[in-house]
C-alpha cells in the first residue's frame, strides 16, 4: 500500500468514463481534497493524535485514562 496515494471520486472514477476524456488530461486532474494524515503518540494511558492537512497540524486530540 502506498501511504501517499490520494484518490479523487471525480478525477479517478468519473472522468475516465467521459467520452471526450483523454489520458493526458486525466493526468492533469487534481484531487478533490488535500492529502491528510495523522500522527499518533502513545505513552502509558495517554494518547495524543495530531491531524495533519498539507504541511500544517489541523487538529490535536488528547485522550488520557484517569482513575
């Protein structure tokens, strides 16, 4: 599996079905959304998840188990 793969519903599924589509134009199509990823840090009972969009951190979620 390629972690850099980014599918676009319109560009990857619908565009090739159009009768006037060409391979050259297909390669020029951009994805609908920016690539997103997450980075998870876990230690003991604490989990910190960083949501990353493009080159920036978009969300941070902190979960900790307390008694």
